[in-house]
C-alpha cells in the first residue's frame, strides 16, 4: 500500500478514537515516557504542540517544565520546506498558523540549535516496529533528522503501529517508539 493510502486509513482510524480512550492512552504514553531513561537524562526536549487526534503533548510539556527541562517546539517555514526549534516557557508564546497548528511566536521565543536538543519527540501518523514513520506529508522532520544526532522517540497509540510500508532513501528511523501498550526499542 502507498504512503498516501496509509495516511488516509490512519487518519480515519484515529478520528474514531473516543475522547475517553484518547485521554487514557495519552496518559499511559506520557507515563511510559516519563519513566524512560532518555527522558530522565534529557535537559532540552524538542516536541510538537499536538492537535487532536495526535498523542496529547500538553501534559508532557507541563511535566517537562515541572522537572526543570527546557522545551523547544518547531517553527515551520513552508516556502523553504524547513523548520527550526524555538524555546517556549509557557503556552502564551504560541500562535495559530496554517492548518490551525500552534507554533512559537518568533519575537517571544529563542532559537535553539539542533545539536543542543538532547531528545527529539518525532511526530507521525504511522510507525513500523523498525522505527520507520509515515509523517503528515510535508517532509519537515525527514529534512531535520538528516542533521540531528541526539536521541529520538516517537509517541504513538498502539493502533498507529503498522506492519510495513515502502521506505525511501530519505526515511530515517526513530530509535524508540512509546505506545500505550509497549516501548519499542529500535536501535
């Protein structure tokens, strides 16, 4: 099956996730993440601002702040098809951009270099147990991961784990996938 078809199927499956299950699964994933050694060791975490039905990252960001971690969130530049990460210290430093996504307000946030991010939580729609991911189709993370050498983890509902898909030369697997049921260590 082609990535485009898999994306459509996964979006449909995720849209049927009930609010109670979404909350429960997100809590389980958050709990697994906070117990993970890579999380415990990290000082600076790169993470997206979730949009339903993605795993809820608001609780994870709050937990990071509680634990004294620095939180960096992506800012996309659609014309260049690139992104950077900027440090936020509260949610008021975000603004709604294209597709209703929340991104950091440049005037209120500070740019951080990719080599300074200890742990990058990489979003996606679907994942194989080998760590390959199907993103949302923009290719932003594929380009960013090319030069990123820190730890990578993806957060996913168990129903986002798929048997396989045709990978391409630019696909870079994540090192670990944390779901509501298991922690999949890839490398």
